[in-house]
């Protein structure tokens, strides 16, 4: 956020409480943020939405209730503070960034609790409540299973080491190249590692635990953590206790997630998910199968790919103080017209003004995004602003 204080962005949270917490935290740190969720009055939601559309607020913190029908092209980043419940939702929400054709960023954060929360939301949704009134229990269960399957796909997307663009478009039936050169996975160095021994240890631990516990307990037992619960249940006496003491918690979790995605393990869809053997577990337990996976190497960041010609214009040096002056003028004009600021000029057009510093209407027409109509409508005021700034 420090690098994007003057950018417009949306932060999606899974609950109203998190919206309030994140929005308050941002405002306390000096960010120009507002909030949107179903717990606010219609009036406040409308005011907050208009503030965002008309650039009076730069950051909107919201639940998934926000965004439908919003016509705002200059959103330069979308953050998912929590993992959405399905890829369709993620695709739609992330797609609200960069609609003006300028470079944009999407950041997806996720944790195990997101899976539990989304599972609860699925099982307690209004649609399910309505369905229970008029259909058979079998149909209700089928609908729930469809939603759980979509949540599993979203979990796989969140944990994959493959190209994120490819994974996303594969879900919708497309087959793009396996390397996009832009997502975090493509820009991370991975190496293919044989994790067969680790897989055997993990599966053995799951078996010793009688397939009754979740990921945290499995990790704690493997690492030999002396948690009270482990000691109470005498799990420290298991043969698998401490056999991965030299492996980090994060690495063990990465491998477990890979085993779930690859069907060696299964994570149950319940309020307190447990890990059980998957359909491929016997390939490692009783046969001579091997397991490999991509893991990030120590020096894991690849050099960034060269920017496109279109992006290089945006990255040229320019006076950011002038940019702010022009941005305030744009907002003033937008307020006079009761229109969103980006309909006057986009950020990239203001940036190009700062680079070219036009002094005449003819020079103003050379600025990217300026045509005859906008030159005639706004040219005089912007040229005067640039001239006065440079005096």
C-alpha cells in the first residue's frame, strides 16, 4: 500500500467485521479509504460508493457485495484479504483492476481459516435455506457438494506453483501457454524436488493418527512440538513424532497441500476438516511410486520481464508534484460536472502531460488520451495549470 497511496484500489474481505477492521487500520495510517458492506444503511453505501467512483476516496474496503455494475476504469489494484469461495468470484473481482488498459496488480492472500469460513458460508447461505423449503434433501446435498467442489478448486488455485494465468484460464476451458512471465509463480525460481520420503513420512503420520486430525496437528506431530494437546493424547509416543523436526512448518504445509491437490491426501469438507488418505495414497505406502513437486529455491526471484512499450511510457521520470496538481484540477472539473474523475482524463494522460509539459493547444493534442473535443473542453485550464507550476 505504501507504493500505491495515490492509486485507486479495492480490498475485498470475507466478512463485515474484517471490512471494518481493515478500513479503520488504513485510515489510522493515513490512507484515504472507505467501506462497503451489507451492514451499512442504503444511504451510507450509496455515499461511500459515489465517493469511490468520483475519486474522493482512493481505496474501497468491501465484502463481495461491492462491485456489480460499478463503472470505474482506473482501478489499479485489487487485493483479496481473504480467499474467495470460488474461482468465478475471484475472476470477476480481480478483473475490476486495469480496465483502462494500464498496468494493474492483483494480490490474493489466503489462510486455512478462509477455507473454514467459506465452508460455513456455503452451508449457511440464503440460497441453501430457500432450497431446503422446496426440494429434496438429496438435491440440497448435491448443491452443497457443487459449492464445496468450487471451493476446492479455489484452494488449489491459491496453493499451486504453476502459472496462475494458465490455471485460471484452464478452469474456464482455455489452454494458454504454461508461462505468462507476469504472475508471482512465473517470476519465482522453482526447482523440481523428489519429496517421496517426505510423502511417506506424512502419510505414515496420517495413518498413525487414524486419519482423525487436521493439518496443524499433523505438522506438530511431525516436527515434535510439545503442545499440551499432543501430550494429553500421548501422541508424542507415536513412531512418527519428531521425524521431521529439521523441516520448517511452512515446507511441511506446502508438501501436504501438494499431496491434497495430487489426490494422495483428502481434506474433508467439515467444520473441523481432517486429513485422510486419498485415492493415490497406496502408490507410495504399498507400492514403489515416487512423488515430486516444484519448490521455490533460495534465490527465488527471477529478474522482472521487460515492460511493454505501452508500459514504458508510464515509467518515464516525471514530476510527481505536478501530477498531484493536475490530479486536483481533474477532480475539481469532475465535481463541477458531477462525473467520475477518470472521464475527464486518465492517470496515464496526466502522467504524459507531466512528461511532455505542453505549452500550446497544438502540443496539448500530442498528449496520449487528448483529442480535439477534450482539448477544446479542458485544454486551456490544464495548460494554464502546467504553465503556472513551471514558473
